[in-house]
């Protein structure tokens, strides 16, 4: 038995509401509440709060589970699903065009990838118009650039070879990303069109490739092995896909 | 399907409820649940018995913490006028509780939802958050006081405490 004359603490009031109070103390708390209307009102308010939470959110648990949370589906190819997520979506993108691809990847972009993409688009717009100082380290110092970015970003940064699509490395910059430093590489074709490759560590292990356009720029973003990549260029989708595919393949081969 | 998978699958509806209340945005919430499931399936062999339910809630809670960190730079936008006189009482009440949840500090929101909505014991929540029970209780007390103040239209305390 507990002593009913011991004042009831706030912790005990919470424990009472949450059924965490030792059974022998419940009676004491009830007598206390009968004698202390302010505490009784608090307890009543907490109970109403609980009811409101259940009224608002219990329905979510009764909704049909969306297909993308189907365990069989997530489970079918556990490793490939993780490592090949971006590759698979790129293939679907190439095969089906944007409309088909959007339907295919009907799930919303993970918020993290959205953030990374937003940063990359901002950086692209800011620096791509810069004629005199688009980069910090020029492309003819590629070895130094890669070393520097690798050291500062804490992961291997390799500037992909994009000559196959007629793009030459202009150089690179270090930028602040949403969760840490980001590497930013700029490429240019003979005709002056510019593409940028933005990459930063992210909490997403892997994410499907997604397409975004904003103003006059378009971006393909994905995540692989904890690094988020965004390739940004003009709105020519076929061209952007070509470039992104080269970046993707080389990142895959070098392991990040 | 293995017993492990069956247990995980049985938890999906409750995880979605928790994630929705925690993240507030339906798509972000299901992203959280999907990432939790992928992580759980990958770790099946690492899971050496114990409470699958607590374990899944732990993964989801941690993933949300990471997500919040990356959102921290985004301003929290709140509607200026969200009073709809035509709304039924339940709807208005649902909006009130949603709005109040949105103003809570992340850890406090998680404690409130785990205890009140998901029916977890203080001990389980302490394990999920990796803190002593005393910390769980003080977070719970602050969450309740804050939500009550918001719902009752008082000016919420501006102090940000653990």
C-alpha cells in the first residue's frame, strides 16, 4: 500500500493516464483528482488529446496499403532492388519516355533527393551563366581537382569522361550541400551548351532516377550507395539522358 | 513467407499511421515507411530475435530524424488562416491536433505519438529513442503541455527545451 497523503506528482498523473501507474497507487490518484480540479482538468485535457489523435490518425491504419509498400515487391530482388534501382528506372525512362516513366515511378520523390536536386538546380543556374569564373579549379588541373574534392567531400570524387557526348570538363567547385559538402563539376560542348554534375553524400541509400524541369534547366537525379547525383542541363531530354547515362555508368564502375 | 516477414507485414498499417502523424505529409510518410521496410528486409539476418515492433519503430524514428535534419534549413510554413467555418467538428478537431503537432520539437512529437497513438510503454519509448525513462517522461510532459496550450489558443511557450 502506498501512503494516500503523499502528494501526487505530475509524472504520476501522466503515468495514471498512460496506464503505467502501479495498481495500488491508482486509488490515491483518483482521490487526489477529486480534490484538485485543476489537475483533474489537465488529465481530462490529455484524454481529449488522445481521443483527437486517434480520431485523426487511426483511419490511416485502415487505408489499403499502397502497392509500393508491398513486402513481396520490395523483397523480390532485395540486392538488385537496392543497387539497381537507378539503373532500372533509367532503362524504363529510356524505353518509355517521360510519361511512361512517371507512371512507372508513381511514388513521390524522397524528400532528401528533392533537397539535393533543388540545390543542384540553384547551383547550375547560378554558375552556368558565368563566363569568366564558372569554376574554382579549371578542368586542365583535373588530377588536382579530383584530389581536392575527394578530400573535402569525404568520398572518392572522379570527374566522369563525357567526351563521348562532345562535352569537355570546364572544371569544378566545392559547394555546401543539404547535409554536407557537395562536388560540382561543369562540362561544356564546342557549341557552348553547359551541363553540371552535382554530387553529395545523402542519407538515402539508393533512389530511382527522377526527371525535373525548372525554368530553362532540366535535371536527372538519383542516389546510389549513399551518394545523391544530379545531372543538370538544357531541356532536351534525350541529350540529358545521354549525359546522365555516361555519368551513371562511370559512377557505377568506380564504385561511387 | 517467413515468420519474420509476416511480423513485419502485420506492422505496416500501424507504421503508416505513426509516420503520417510524425511527418504530416502523406508522401513523405510513405517514403519513411518504405525506407524502413527496405532496411528491415535487408537486416533480416542481423535481427536476432527480440521485439520486431519496437525495432521497426526505432528504424522509422531514426530515419525521420535524419530527414528532419536535412529539412532543417527549410522554413516551416504554416497556413495563416486555416479556419474553415463549414468544417464539421471532427475535421476541425483533426486540424487542431495536426497544427499543434506541427509546432512540437521533433523528439517530443515522437514521444507523444509513440505513447498515445501507438500505445508504447515508457520503457519501449526510452529504448527506441535511446534515452533514459526520465527523459521520455519530461518530453511527454512538455509535449502534452504544449499541445494543450496550442489547442486552447494560448500562446505556446517559445522556449525550446529537451
